[in-house]
C-alpha cells in the first residue's frame, strides 16, 4: 500500500512540474512577442550589428579636422595682423633710413658748396636810384647828429644829393608794395624784390609815377625828389634811400653796385 501511495505522489509531483514549466514557457514566449512588437527596429538592428571601431575613429578624425580648421582660421587672422604690423614697422624703418640718408646727403652737398655771398649777388642786380653824391651815409649802430632835430640818432639810410624834381629810379625789378605819406620821412615808395629785399625811397615830391601793385623794372622812374620829409627839412635837397631784408634794416651799400662818396658841401 505504501508503494502505491508513493507512486501516486510521484505522478502528482511530475504533473505539477509540467504545469509550472508550461506556464513559464508561455510567459517567456509572450514576453518575447511583446518585446519584438514594441522595441524599435533600430535598437534591435543596432543590437544585432557588430561593434564598428572604424566608425568611432572616423568620427574622432572628423572632429579633429574641424577643430584644426577653426584653429587654422584663427591663426590666419593672427598671422595676417602680425604680417601687417611687421610690414608697417619695416616701411617705417625704411622711410626713416631714407630720410636720414637724404639729410646726410643734403648736409654733405651743402658742405661742398661754397658759401654764397648774398650781398655780392644782390649788388650785381642793383643800380643807384639817383646819380647824386652822398650827403649823409648809413650809420648802422652809430649815432649821427641831426641838423633838423638837433639830436644824435642812427641813420638807417643813405641821403643822395639831388635837386627837387629829379627822377628817382627803381634800383631793381620788383613790385610796388606800398606808397605812404609819413610826416618824418615824407612821401615814400616801397618796392618788394626777390628774396625778401625791399627798397625804400623817401622825401619824394607829392604824386608818384607808379601805383601799388605795379610791376617795375630796374631803371623805371617811380617818382621825383621833393622836400616832404620834416625830419630832414634842414638838409640839402636829397633822396633818402633805405634797404631792408626780411623787414630788418640792412646796409644799402651791400646792395648798390659800388661805394658812394660823401659830399661835405
């Protein structure tokens, strides 16, 4: 009887196991069906695909190339600025060197040239304004006695003896710059010549032969000797003649063709 009971128990156990196994199999199959239906094909396909090492390497190379390209573009900008700055510096140094050489050459050329005698070259171009002798000479810094003013003072011009009405000539080519009436020096004509030289003719008679702005040539009559200078009213009839260089009084003898002689009478 025990043997029979044992066989019955063994059969029941085997049946239960089969049922459990069947249910488990069914659940697994159902789960597999569900996963197949809902999981994306890409994932499934990717899972099925083998590991692609070359794709990863290619992606890394592409990234490095993009980074290198970006760095190359930035470096190109920096390099262009550096080249521009270097060229500007080079041009500046070349210009400075050229200027220095020109200055040195100019200094050497000037040192080789003999010093020009402005006085001599000017003298060759001038003539006397009248033909009379000198009654009062240019004094420079020395004081001379004025018969009219009764004092000692400098005399900035040359007084040439000439009778009233004598023609006064332009001593060189130039342009009439001014015509004035000054109580001290009377009727005055000023002519501008080349190089900032001016010839000044005073104590002229009323009325002149020229007007402001006229271009005159050497020897052209510009007026006549008069007696309009109150500062020299007691002197002999004469023309008061001056020269200025760049608006500074100059010695007329340095421009006239030859030294004039004094007349004591």
